[in-house]
C-alpha cells in the first residue's frame, strides 16, 4: 500500500544551506500542512512559514518534537562534512544524532516516511575502483575515517530501522559533491586556496550535483514515494586539471607524501582544518557513480551536468577569467622573461 502524502514534515540541519533551501521549497507545497526545521543554531536566512525549533538531535528533545507535532515525514539532512568543526563533534552529530533521530522515528506511530541525505563517499576512493559505482556495488576499500565512515554508519542504522519498521517508506540518497552559488564545502574551500595543490601523477575524475538539482530530488522524494537507495549526480565527469583551468586557479603538483602539508595553508587562507583523509583520497583517485536508477525511478534528468554545475559555481565566484598554467611552469616563464 502506498504511503500517505506528507502532511507534517520535519527537516534536520535547517540552518545549513541545503536544509534551508529544502525547507523553503517544501513549505510552498499546498499539500504539506506544516514544515518544522530543527538545528542547534538559528538560521541565518528567513525560513518563511517553516517553524524553527532549536534542538540538538543528539538529545531526547528531538523525540518530543516528533511526538508532539505528529510528524509523519522526516527529511534528515544533518550530515556534517565541514572542515572547520572538530572531528569528535562531527562524529557525534552525524552518528549519535542519527541514532537518536531514528529511535524517535521508530517509536512514533505517526511516522510514515524517512528521507536521508547520504554521500557517494560511502564508496570510498581507490586506485582499484570500477569506472562507475552502482548502488549495488560495495567499496573496494571501505572508508575508515571522517564523514565518509560516518555516512556508512548512518546507512547501517537506517537499514536497522527499516527492519524494525517495515511500514516506513525510506529513501537514501548518495549525493556527489554539491556545487552552486550557495555551497560552502571542503572542496570549495580547497579551490579557494591561494595556490591549489594537486597530487603529482594523478588527475582524478570528479562528479558534482548542482544545489538546485539536489533540492529538487529531495523535494520529489519527500512529496512522492520512492523507496530505495539512489546515487545522485550530474551527468558526466570532470578531471581535476580541467576544473582548475576553467576556474583560473593557480595550482602546483606535489608528491603525495607532501600533499597534506598544504593543509596548513588551507587553515590560514581558506578556513579549513587541514585536508581530511577522505578528501585527499578523492583528490587522488576520484570517483564516479551511476545515476541510472534515479533517472529511471523519477523519470527525471538533472538540469545541470557536472561541468555545468562547476561552471555555475565558478561564475558566481567571479573566477575563470584566465587559464593558468601549473605554478611551476608560470615561475619558469617568469624566470625566462627576467
């Protein structure tokens, strides 16, 4: 029997760019009576008719909200990937927070649907990876640290909830890296470094999903019934070298053992807390996912390819006016002119 239409929707992580956009989109749907947004800090932008509640999903307070508001749909977007938040806190927010949230969902008789933001990082990044990962594929080298490992654990807890509440419609979305004018992520901060390091001898394939397409997928999963696990990404891939050239960013290839040293530069100039192991592996080996399952299920195609999503981000930043040579070549040219 198909699940009932979403009536009271709770969105976690509503003070972040994705949560705020999803809440604003859902509140415009006439079939949804209430949208409740929760986070640990107030939102920086207006949420319209979305009701904001300040609560930490690691606490029992989240269960009280779900019960008292008779929430029937939860959109869980609170997967923290920030490079500026201490790792121990990120782990608690991602894993312990999800455990508390899912326990509250399990106990609620009103719950009908759960939509979970996961990450394509669950597939890891390895030199032995397949050309593309489908949802049925297991990682060649499973993530052992960072938000990628958190996402693996989150998906495990979601599967546990499905076994205990088989009546729920559960959608798990493995997003490629988000890009767009409103995105602030470890990758966008990496691009913002004064000189962008790359791993000598490697040119990884990268995939992106534009924030507009990501929001539309989340909207569809919330107001329609599409149970299952789906990869979400724009069509095609970009090589890191292509991305840096099109963005006009100065870059320098460095040996792999020295790559992490540049994380200190990121701390000073790009607001990063160094390069996480999963970011380093992604920038070395890359990753590509197959989105056939999502396209078939929704009968829908992303508006932006990976290249178009990157181009929109570059335009918003005012980049791309020049095509740089690798830094070493630029220095050699200067010396020759001197």
